C-alpha cells in the first residue's frame, strides 16, 4: 500500500511536472503518449483524447474498464511492471492520472515529442 501511495503522489500534480515525467517515462515501453492515445482512439475513445489535448475544453474522464479494453492485458502488464504496482491496479491509476498528464504534456493542444 505504501508503494501505491508513493506512485499516486508522484503522479499527482503536487510535484510539478515530476508526475507527468514519471508517467511519460513509464509509457515509453508502450509507445509514449502518442502510442497510448492512438490505442484509445482506435477503441472509440477519441472524444476523451481530444478533450485532454484541447486547450479550451474540460478533460473528460475515462474509466478503468475503458483503459483495460483499449490497451489490453499485455500493455497493462508492461505498465504494471514499470510502475511496480499490481496488474489489477494499473488501469485505475492510468484512468485517474492520464487525462491530466496528457493535458500538461500538450499545453498548446499538441503533444511535444520527447527526445530520449
């Protein structure tokens, strides 16, 4: 429980961009933000993605079950490993933090590409 609390705290905006960077770093294994957003769009969740990228709209929420359906078990297993959290909790963590992280990573409505 302490580890999950630490991850939740790191992903929340309370640590400036640190949470967004932690999430972006973990998503590198599954195609960065662009790869994850593409999977969500292919699953019919484009309206959610567009709201997160938009500069003039509120971020629409996404449910953990929608994350699971869009990303699949293999992708979620990789992310659970990256985060160091149980598989059954990763979709909930993403559902809670992905909208705000994408919003922060796209202040002008476009995701900045990362140079690793």
